[in-house]
C-alpha cells in the first residue's frame, strides 16, 4: 500500500515527465503558425468589436487541432477540419464569456439557439449585447459554411449539435457555480465542466470528414472521447487556473481540490476575485500542495486506459490519437495563462 508521501512523490515524477523541457520553443512554434483565410476572417469580425483575446490563442488552437485529429481524415480535408474546429473553439469561448464574465444570460441563451432544433437566434434583437451577437453571427456563418460541405455532414449533424449543446450546459453550470457559493463539487465538475472543452463535438467534425470511418466504431469512439475530453480538460485547468482566480471562476479542479484539502478557503477566493487581496499567496500554497502533479497523474491514468483500447476499433488508430493528446498537453503546459 502506498503512503500519502509516496503517492505525492510518484505524482511529482509524472509532473516532471510531462512538463515541457523547452516551453519557449513551443510558444515560438505557436507564434509562427500561419492561419488559413476563414480563421483570419473570423478574427477580423472578432477584433472589430472585441479585444480580449490575443492572436496567440487562435494560433494555439489551430496548431493543436492540426495535431489532434482522428486518423480517418484524408489529408485533403485535414486543414478544413482544423479551420472549423478553431473557429468553433473561439465561438465556444465567446459564449462562455457572455455567460460567465458578463453574466448576460439573455444574450447567452439567445445566441445558444443556433444549436437547438426548431429555433434560430434573433441576431438583431435589441435587448441583447449587439457586439457579441454580431461576432457570434459572423463566426457561426463561417462554421456552417465550411462544415456543411463535409462528406458525412447530414449523417452526423444531429449528433454534432447535441455535443455542442453539452458544451453550453457546461457554461450554464459554471455560471450557476459562480453565483451559488458551495455549489461546486468534484462530481459535477467532472460531469459538466469537462464538457466545456467540447472534445467529443470537435471529434465528430472529424467523423463528418471521414469517408472511411466505420460506423461500428461510433460507440467505442464516443466512450473513448469522453476519457480524452477529461484529459484535455485537465490540461486546460492546469493552463488557466491562476488567471481564473482573479476572475472569480472557481470551477477548475485545481481550485476545487485546494478547497477540499483546506489549502485555501471560500473567503480567500472571494477576496482575491474582489481585488481585496493578492492571488500570489494562494497560488504559492496550491503549488506547494502538489495539486497540479496529482491532476497530471490522473491525466496519465486516462492516457494509459486509452492505449488499452487499440483493439476496439476497425478504422481508428487510437494509439496515434493518444500520442497527439500528449503533444497537446505539452502545448497546454507551455502556454499557461497565455490562452483565455
């Protein structure tokens, strides 16, 4: 049986294993990315009204989505997939800002109508935030124009939209958690908050662009994608939790674990969010508690689980998929606080 001290030591070893040795090399590679025209068009629409995301985030997403694709996508479609994923990723983040930072539920639910059946957003509605609505409309048009050309769009469109709606549910949960102190807990964070990164929905884009994808793989793929989504979310938590302390967003598993272990208190978190105290003492205590290392150990356990499933699939190379996830984790750790 492992003692707590032994377990922490093992987790620290995992942390050192995944920590990129040359993060500057990764960030330089991200900055060097050349974005395709549809992404630049989406950026123009975004920066016409908003300025709270740097070009680095768009480049980071596009680079990650080029690496992290299903093996079934023919080369001729890989750039379209990364492009659609990138614009959808920022669209997702845009709605997240409306729900969490702006606390504008009316605008959020109006814009969310684009992924619900039998309804459409009233983009020009006077009572919603016009800047966010204009950007969201432009980005959704880019997304649908590209993805509707996918070879299997009609076959999997309803599944994809279902997955995007799950991401909106995650935003709704996070908004509730920010307004109801004591609501956040580990069970619901794994259940809801992980959906925010939309790994399942993004991978269904891959499926729509995969003529050779065998539908017998759909069930094992989706089960596997939920584990992969947890891996991506762990990386995202590790990348953003420091910044989120000052924003009052305490849904990160890093912060939840710190609360559960008595490393920080609700009162301290509220004081940081309100600007009454510095975040630095809390960051120092959380880092000393090795919470990040423990989460990386959770990431590794899920990685190992994925690798045991290589014989589950007829058409998908899950080993290649898992190796790509490792590359994404390296970029996440190298880009701490640089991606919103």
